[in-house]
C-alpha cells in the first residue's frame, strides 16, 4: 500500500499500516522508517 503526503510517497507493508498512517501522517515525517508492525 502507498500513500502520498506533502509531496512524499510512503510505502507500507499492508493496508492496515497505511490506515494507521492515514490517522496521523505527521507521525511519519522527516523520513523516519515505519518500524512498528503490531497487529498484523
């Protein structure tokens, strides 16, 4: 799954992780990796 935010494409391992991003996209700023994979 992918999402666009502020001109950046974010890639996620699952739709669930993308939905977590949708709820708080600013949490993923500054190019930090998506490392939490809880609830898969």
